[in-house]
C-alpha cells in the first residue's frame, strides 16, 4: 500500500511523471480506437486530466457505429429538445438515452458555490435526477459509497412508487 500511495503522490506532484503517465494513457487509448478523432476526444489533454479507467470494454464501445462522442468544450451544450440535446453548433443529437459523463475536482467541488447537491446524489431544481457519486459526493472509499448511493436512490424510488396516486 505504501508503494501505491507513493506512486500516486509522485504522479500528482511531479509534472514529468504525470506527463509520462498521460503519454502512456494516450498510447493505450489510441491502440483501441479505430477512429482517431474519437480517440482524440477521450485522450488526456492536461496533466492527468481524465481519470484513467480500469477499462472493461468502455473504450471499445466507442468503436461501434451507433456510438459517438460530442466534445462539449468544442461544441457546448445548448438545450434539451424533445428529440435530444442540441449543441451550440445547431446540431440536434437525436438520442434515446443521454449519458452526461463529467469529471469534477473532488476537493474543490466542496466549495459553497454551484452545484448544490445532496450528498452527491440529488441536485436542486432536478427532482427526478439521481446521480451516483456526483459532484460534492462523499470523500471516501468509492465502492462502499457507490453501494450506499444505489441503495439510497432505490429506497427513494420505492418510497415514491408506494405512494403514487
């Protein structure tokens, strides 16, 4: 455990070590993707910018013809329409499911500014939106917190269903 903590500390404090880690991540991602434009959207762009995934098919999913990536830094989200999200470039992305996959700083996200969430699983003004380990979530061991969130959200939905008119 001490070695892992030392490596993590080194990656977060040494720009050279972090750059080496990012280069390795980029190389591995590039090996998976058939479409270099998609790979570029998921590659780290700053030091340890995107948390490296313990990949279990995540990246391969983007090789499917029916899966695409929208870079919201290049074409920001504009609004939701009946068909799906519309980006600032005027493109309406017609979708069945919409997955908003965002990263956030687990330390700075605890500031009193936006977003206002309840334990990282519910957000003000979005009564039917539940998140697992969303912004301002517990700063703890992740697997147990995921389990807690899933059980909490399941209980809330069951409670609402039991009282439905």
